[in-house]
């Protein structure tokens, strides 16, 4: 039995979801107003959240951002009647567990919810004495960090984690928190790089009602939300100078003041900061306070880029592949030696995040259960062998073909085939493909498909460009 938070401004749908989940044995708290749901989230713990996308006051994407800042570890499932591939991709990138398009089956909803709850349990479980063993490995660069991290975990001092983008700074911060004395309290995230400077003060310290134009109610800041727990300040180097002074005072005094109030409030928060920039160089340039730097860098962790720990690539790749296979309900998948060699040869400028994205895309696009270099190429990994066949005729694209070009070529071939099967009648081909005639006309023009004139019997000559240059 799990505690589930459900948010949807349609009261009928809200009641249906609540009834279905309660029938499955879950405790459900339902809200039609996302602001009320966020207020409840500040006071209670939930195992998963289901939320509509199109809502008044806060849409689903904004709600997801707020949830991620308050509770990073709660899986969020987005529900919408307006599902599109771009919005689904955006939702997953923002940290959503899954994205379901209405109408959906009750059984499907329960299954996705159960998967989310199980994954959260796995992320919170202990392995080899430490949380998140997947961020570790056998490489000397990582093994040298382990005893240092064990000592950090035993302390309550502030930590500064430095490393390139995608090296796993947030995961290491989570590991430090969930193995320390504060593990039973909240781990709260503030992304200084993604938050407008004008909002950072209110996000961190909270505000009183009426303190500025959009302050329609009282709001706790993240320091208060993280009281007795840990506050993770990601991309701390992006914080404006004028706010660095307030942050320094909060760290030194253990007190904060909400915007628009005079009352000082005590907070007990362990701060872990992270940056992909050289803070000392930023200090020299006048972009970061020296006193704040020394306050944050009591303990400093420098994470190596993936190219300096290549021995860990097979472990990480297999871990991601197992996770994505399970999430997508595919049979267990494997990487061949050739695929592992291709992964090891790549420079990985995006580090672990890039590797994870490649494995996820390969899991989606692979036709079989064994991933080959060709599957990795289809997933966007540069420098891998030839692309797979573009069509039944066995035509192959050159190694330089990009993923957008490859997908456009496939789309072109599919549309030409539908047109041929429907004697070049566009509205019939559109119906076969499940698109509107207007979209079909647009795609014919964009893909430069030559539509021949119909013959006397309503048929047409074969498209002379169908065997041409694949629409490039």
C-alpha cells in the first residue's frame, strides 16, 4: 500500500482515478488545485504523484519543476489528453517517470504507478553499504574517492562538488545525504542555473503574502522545507552576486528571513553545492565571493569526467540498459563486445548523462534484445559503423548520415509507399497513415516528394524520385 498524490482540475477524472487507485489498495490524496497539492507536499511524504498537464494556476510542467525542487525522489507521472512526442520528451528530460495520454486503461495506470513505486524503493535501498552503487566503479579515479566519501558521509559539514556537466554531481549529493545522519529528513534541490535570478531569493528564503506583485500567498523557502535535512544547490556558480551575500549570512548564522518579513527564522540545514565551473577562477574574475567560496568548500569533491574512468563504462552501460529494459517492459537486453568497444572509444563530452541518453535511445530503437554498434549509431552515438537498412530494399545510408536525416528518410519512404498503395490519392494515403490531408500535403512539400499526374483510370505513374537520394 502506497501514499499517492493525484492532481487534476477535472473533478470527474479526479474521482475516477482516486476510486481506481483506492480499489488497488493505495491511500490517495486528491487535489483539483496544484497549489494546494504543493502545500500538502511540503508537509507530507508521498510514494508517487499523478498530475494532469493542462491546469489553471500551474501547468503540469511547472508543477513537475516545483515537485523536483521540493522532493527529488518522488516519481511523477504526467497525464494529458494532448500528448505529443516533443512534450513527452520534455517531460522525461525534466524528470518525469512516465507520460500517459488520455484516455488510458485503468490497468495501465496501475501498472505504471507500481513500476514507479518499485523504482523509488530501489533508488532508496542500500547496496554494498552505500546508496547509488551505480555511480561508482572499478576505475582508479573512482576507487580513490570512496574512502574520502565515507569520511564525508560521517560528518555534517558543507560540501562543494565540482565536475563537468553530466558527471553525476547530483547523484553523489544524494548518496552523501542518504547515508548520513539526516537520511530520514528531506533532500531538497535548488537549480541556480535554471532559476531566474529574480526568483532565487524567494525560492530559497520564501516570501510573505503581498511582498511583491505575484506573491498571492505565504510561501516557505527551500531552507525551511529542508530543515533538519539537506539542501542541494546545483550550479552555484550561476547565483547572482547580490544574492550571494544573503546566502552567506544564512550559512554562517543558521537563520533566514522571508522576503517581505522582518522575523528571523532558525534553520538547521546541511548544504551541498555543485558546479561545473572553476569557482576559484570565477572569484578572480569578480563573479563569485571569496568568503562564500571558502564557506561552501569546507569539504571538496572533484568528480572525474567519464573519459578518465573508461573502465567504468561497461558497468554503467549495463546498469542503464537493465533499468531501461525493465521500465519499458522489454526482455532483458545485452550489449555485445563490439557495442562495448564502440562505447569505450567515444570521448563522452556529455559524460554519464550522455551515456545514459544513448542507452535509453538504443533500448527504444533496437529491434532485438542484443545491442550492436548499429543500434548505438541509430541512438546517435558518433563514430559507430554503418547505419542499418533504410528500407526493405536493403539501401543503406552513409556513416555521416545524422539521426534527423535518417528519420526524415524513413518518413519519406513510408509516405511514398502509402501514396503508391492508394494510387497517389493523398486523402486516402493520409487516412491510412492516421494523419490529416493537410498534414499529408505539408509533408509532401517538405520532403520534396514528386506526385505524378493521375492517369485516365485514376492511377498514376511511379514516383520518379522514390528511388533517388532519400530526400536529403
